[in-house]
C-alpha cells in the first residue's frame, strides 16, 4: 500500500537560506522553550501533522525519481523528558492524577532502514525485552549493557551500565554518572542491547566511552538525547552524533511504523539522528495516539479496526 502526503511544508526563508527544505514537526512541550534561533518559525512548525510529511512505499520501492521532501528536525535536543510538573501536552500535570502503569502493548512497533539494511527493529516478531523494577534489573545487568527506562507518556531514557550498580547517561543537557535506581526516577527498565542491529564494541570499550564523557554539558555535548548518547557509547558510530552526517540529497533512512499485520507507514529521513528523534516522539505518544495521528491516511480502515 502506498501512502502519499496530502501536502508538504517548506520551512520558509530560514530553511531556504541553508539550501534545505524541511518537512519538520515540533513536539516541544510548552514548558520547554525552543532553543533554536528560528523565532516565529516555531508557530508554523508546531501545527504540522503526518499529513504534511512525505511517505514512501512501505516495501521500500519508490518509483519516483524526482526530488522528494523528507523529515528533518531543526531543533537542538529533545532532552528525553519533560520538565518536572508537565504533562505530555506541556500543560501542568495534575498532582492528584494517578500515574498509569506502563503497558508494553501500547508501544509502537517499528523498524529503521539505512537504504536496504534494517539497523533497528522493535516488533512483536522479535523478542521484546521484558521490563523490570530497577532493583530487579540490577541482577541482570552487565557492564556495557544498554538500559532503557520507560514510563507512560514520557520519552524513553537510555543509559549505559558501567558496573557497581551505576549507569552513565545524558540527562538535562549533562552526562552524569548515577546509581541505576536514582537514574530510573521510579520508572520500569529493561536491557535493550539487541534493538539496534549493529556490531557492538567490547564491554570495556563501551564503559570507557561512557565514563570519558562524564561531566560534559551544554555546548560541549555531541548528542541530542540519551538514546543517541548510549548507542554511540556501545556502537561507536559517528551517525549517532549531532552533525555526524551531511543532510544532502535523497534521504537514505526510512522509518517503517507497523500499524497492523497488513498495514504500515513509512517516512524518509536524511540522517539517523532525525530518525531517532521521530521514533522517540512516537514512543512518547504511544501506539494509540500515533494511530490516531495517521488515521487520515487510511480510507478503508478506521483507527478502531487497526487497533484490534
């Protein structure tokens, strides 16, 4: 099934000056001000939806040779999580509202391709890592493992386990060395070494990569979020770093979002960093919200039918 965007978006003169057109979507919460230098462009970008970005054949076959517009994020960081006291939509969180228990069935199944090679996959067909309490996960962690902390309506937070009950992670624009239980902030967690289908470095090198970055902050950082940082530590690929790839030409990356056994939706990107930003946004929203957002692309199936 081929899905075609209803319309595309050009970020205007600011993006045009850089020689690039962006099909961008902002998911920044109201409580976190934009840190880009785009001024009133934020208002334009914050009202975009899936209908405004290009899509391709979910099987990876694109018959059109003409220029295409891909998805590119032009903000500095996603910073993993919202500010304290903010709900998913950026409004103040109700202190009396009970926090929802994390449900793995609400996770968005997806795969990331670099041209024809699948480099990341989270799906029902693959073994989905079980989530544990931080205390129970400590009995399973080995130095060099990647740990993901998850909670409903939050960005997933990634860290590198370095031994002695401690992790190194990028949090609030600083690389920190923390106890795993403290880094969890009450969230469930799991080991996610196998989500990326890339060759890992040796455990000692992974730990060394992480520990050498402790204390870096703000402008000294080379990663937009905790996932990019942790993955760079384990795999050593420059593509996980900010500016690690030049965004020129046709988009070599595709994010395939699995909607059902027979339906999927594919977006194109110019860098791995941008794919991760979009993937994390979907993790933040949850499967039900992503399906709702994509509903306009399906004329024969309702959201309710896809969710079954």
